[in-house]
C-alpha cells in the first residue's frame, strides 16, 4: 500500500539507450512531479503535471519526455541517454497544484549511465 | 528568482545534544517554507512547513523551526539529537514567480555521534 511507487529502483544502462521510469500514486492526488537529484544531493524540479496537464517544464532537454496516462501515473521516458543523466530521479505527488501542499515523494530511481 | 541557502553541508552532533540546521531564503516577500528529511536510500519526507500562520512551527520527531522575517531565516532545531535523526535535511521555499514550484537548498547531512 505504498503511497508513491517508482519502478525500477535501479537502472544501469549504456550511453545512447532509451529508458523509461514509471511512477504511480494511490493517494488520489491531482498533481505529480519529477525531480532530479545529482551526485551532490542537489534536488531540482524537472516537470509537474496537474490532472494530466503539463504545468512546469524546467528547461529540461527534450530527450526527456514525461507522459501522464491518467492522474495516478506519471512516467518519464529518456532518449539517447548521456553520462550526465546519471542521477537519482524522484517522483512526487501533492493533493493540488500549489506549493502550500505537502509533496509526497517516491523512493527514487537510481540511474547509472555507463 | 527565489533562492535558499543552507549553511554547512555537514553537521555533526553528539547524541542528546542540540541540533541546529540553518536555512536562509532570499526573498523580501515572506514565502512558504519547508523542511524535508531524506533517510538513506529513501525519498524525501516532510518534517514541517511554514505557511504564514504561527512563526514557530512544530513538526514530526520533535523538530521545530522558527520563521524570522528580519533575518530571512527558517532554522531547524531539535533539543536532543537521537541516533535515528541521522539523515539529509533539505530546506525548501516556494517560488515567487510560480506559486506551485518548490526550490530546494543543497541539503545538510546530519551526523549523530554516540
């Protein structure tokens, strides 16, 4: 009964490959996010979706394409992976589209690009 | 744009000692402020948040933070550290330009010595 789940937990792949990370929340929230945490633990928002609509796109390379098939899911597809994409990717959700609301984070997906 | 600074990437305290983790924000307009905790290999979890009500905010696990407008600070404290408090702590602030975006500090790793 995990609130925000991500798959896979670990992902090791070669440069140039395409990979996807899946996120699901069972909290009934309207808003979902993708964050990237680099090796120095710096956490930065990448995307935000509200009711399946893209709200925030933080100058992320267009190799990254989020997809929200429904309110409970926000997947992240990455094309032509680069070494610099190695990071921990966190999915999060909140009840509504306002920073007032607590964000609930998934356990993270550790991506290593070789 | 809003920014948040966490002084000290690492803070080490003895078990039972006072915990003080520092956070300063840049805006002259009081934002919403948050402290999140990240335990090893886990996602972030909300400790507490300030949303313009009481300036002293109490959170989970005995933590509290005080909003000081004159100092543009929102430092996190706990009177007595426990071994289980060892984790990474992130201060976050709502973005003035986009009310539904959080900007995170670079994090402070809390080490608790026996």
